[in-house]
C-alpha cells in the first residue's frame, strides 16, 4: 500500500511538471535544497562527523559508548523510540490547522514520501556504501534505520509544529520529545556496536536534509487532490506542481 501511494505521488508530481515552466520548477527546487542544506540539523551533524573521522576521535567516542557495562537502552527501546518519532510526524501533520481536507491529505502524502525516501536512502547506502560495523558483525553500517528515519520524522514534526496555533512552550515541548526519541533510537545502535558515532551523525544529516527538502519542495499552495466517486470507476488524483 505504501509503495502504491508513493507511486501515485511521484507520477502526478512529474505529470504536473509539464504544466509549469522550467524556471518555476528550478527556483522551487533550488530554494528547498538551500534551506535544507543550511539547516543546523543538516550541516552541524555532517561537519561533526567529518571532523571526528578526520581526527580519529570517532573510534574513541564509539568505543567508550560501547564499553558501557550498563547499557542505557536495548533493541526494543530503539524500535519504540523510532516508532514514537514517526508517529509524532504523522500526528502533527493531522493536527496542523489546514483550511481543508485536501491540504491535509497532501501534507500526509508528502510526509509519507519523505519518510519512504529516507528508508530507501538507508537501503541504498547499505547496498553501495560498505562500511564495517564497530562490532564487526556486518558491513552495512553507514546508513542507519534508527537514525536517518527518526530524524527525518523529527524534521517533519518541526515543520508541522511551526504551523500549529499553540503557545511556544507547547511547540518546544513537542519538538523536544520528538528529538529525544530520535536521539535515543540512534544512541542505542552505537551502544550495541552496530553503528559508530559518526555513522549516526551522517544519518542524522541525511534524514534532516531529505525531510526538509521534500516538505518544502512539494508543500505548495497549488497542489490539487481530488476524489471522484460519482462514476462507475472511482478515481483518486493527486497533482503536486514541482
């Protein structure tokens, strides 16, 4: 079902491209990419990971966390944290006070696209960018399902909360819970020796970039979502100009 929804979004997104000028598409893409790349949750983790790898401190930090005699979390905790962060993204998407159900439906579809793209990025990294896990159990350590996906979800939650009509303390509280859950998910994988500290930092940066880029590029006011149940052949149409 998820793949079908993603297919629908992509097909109608690219179909809508033909109705817009190339300049329009390029400006939107460029602006979304710039905002995503310059966001602190993208460049700070990326720069930190590169610095740790270049100086050799990544091994020291990773080994220190792995050698803890009393691990903070276990695998079930990591899965639960990831679930919480993703659930918060979808929940806040529904709670955004959109003008109509069409806009709300678009928001949910765009977030689905962002999270599925994040999951696909993990699979791609693990397939083509081989890196040994700290504990030596496998060679697919660069991409982390428990860091890239949760932090992509937290970025989406942040975007949603920005549009909610609630007090600032409420916004800060929601974002804090989301990022704490994502951090706990990523941290457990370091404790278990499945990923190094820098691995998780790279995944954080990638997840944040993907989520913000897709959200900002596709959440346009001129998107159309239609459901036609009047004919013998009911249809769902999605058009996201890009």
